[in-house]
């Protein structure tokens, strides 16, 4: 497959120009571009420029507000609500970050109910940034109905990712971001684009038939990781990031889209905890490191997110490569 080499700066400029050409103002374009290029810099292409056509489609269709101005509201001493003004999640997360940090440090725990927004970005950046403030953080969001419930064959749940981050003193934060589905939707789409097969556990065809063809899975349903265990976690995320905060379930997000094909509209729940307020203010960091040391003593192990930090150190010099077909698609979107 032919590819195009770009520096991170060139990739960011390309994303900015494309977003602004399609109706985003500078603030919204920059926040979305920052998030995509952070993923590219971590060598996670499924959440990088691959997502740019979705962003532009949402603005061009009129579903998403490219000039959104997110608003912060304090609902309770430890609960913050952000109305995304029908825009993309990255700008709202920026606006909410400091209020959430301050609230968590004051109360020991704080929750952010993020509503009326479109989230198609990686989840590790928002929790990683909170961990850099000394907080432990969780994040949950739903999507479109892609995943069948345990025992079923029709999609009901989103891939419903979860992010988690833990602070560290003299090392990169521990961060993971994983779907409750056996594969992230973007990874499945890239496998289809590039002609690769997927594990039989990734999904089923329209009639419930087993398959390793990602195109057939995309027409049928994805499966939760670990069978019913992943499906149960997907259901949990539907309730936390949907029903509890007054936002769409995945099935409702699909109804709202009405076949337009843009990104899902919905909500995100972020929970931040200050470990220093939970009874061991001097020892919690060292105690966590004891666990990490025990893990790393075993050959072949690594901590979640470790490869991303290694990649992040290299890509400012090496740059990135994207498929030529994607580059052409982006250029066409700018005309």
C-alpha cells in the first residue's frame, strides 16, 4: 500500500486546514487536530487522521457545531456538567479539565457528566492529563450500536471504551484505553480497508455466523471481549455514559444520526479521584510501584500504555506515514 510521509507538524496543519475548510472555527479545529495528532504521534492510526473524514462529515451535515462553545455547570459539590454545545469532545474536555481537577483535589473525588457532544477520539489523553495532576481517573463513553449482547446476534451496545490512568512520581503515568468489544471499531475498519483478516472472536455475520472477514463483521455485529464479560461491561458503560447523565444510549444515537453516517452523538462520564485523600497520602505512589515492579520482573511483560510513550519519544523526529488513499481523501475534503 502506498503511503505519504508527514512530520507531526505537517499532519497537524493538514488536519487544521481540513477542519477549518469544512466549518470549524480555530478553537474547535485546534482541539480536534491536537487529539488526532497526539494519537498519530503515539502510533495509534485508528484514532488519528483516519478519523478526520468523520469530523468533517459531522460538520458538513449540520449535526455537529464547528463553532461550539462548551459551558461548565456545577451540579453538586463533587459533580460537574459540561454542555458541549453540539460540538466535538476535545474542546469541551479542555474547558472542563481545570474545574474537574480543582473539584477532585478539594473533595477527594469528582465526576464530570459531559453531554451534547460528539466523541470519536482516543480516550487516554483525558485520563492521562488528569493523572499528570496527581489524580486517578476513569472515563467511559458509548457510540453507535455495534456490539451484540451476550447470546444475541443484533447490535445493541457501542464498542463502549473505558480509559484509566494512575499517577506515578518519576515515570510516565500508567494509562490504558480499551474497548469493551473484542476489537475497537477503528481497528476493525482499518483491517477491512487493508484487506486483513480478524480473529473469529471479533464478531459475527448478519445471521450470527462465525467469520474472520472484517467486512462481514461490519455488516453483522461485533462481540464483547471475553464473551459475556465484555458484553456486561458494555452494558455498564451504556448506563453510566447514557442513562445516568441523561444522554443517548447507543441505539438512540443511531436513531439520531438517521443514516447520515457521521460520528455518534452522546455523553461521557469522567471520574477523578485524589489518592492523597483516601488514607495513605504519603505511601500510595510507592505502593503502586510495588505492583508495577512485580509485573515487570516477569519476562515478556510491560505496563499498559508503555509502547505509546516510547513511540511518543520517536515520532517528533521520524514523523508518521498515512495511506496515500487517506491523504487524497483529506485533500479532496479541503476543496
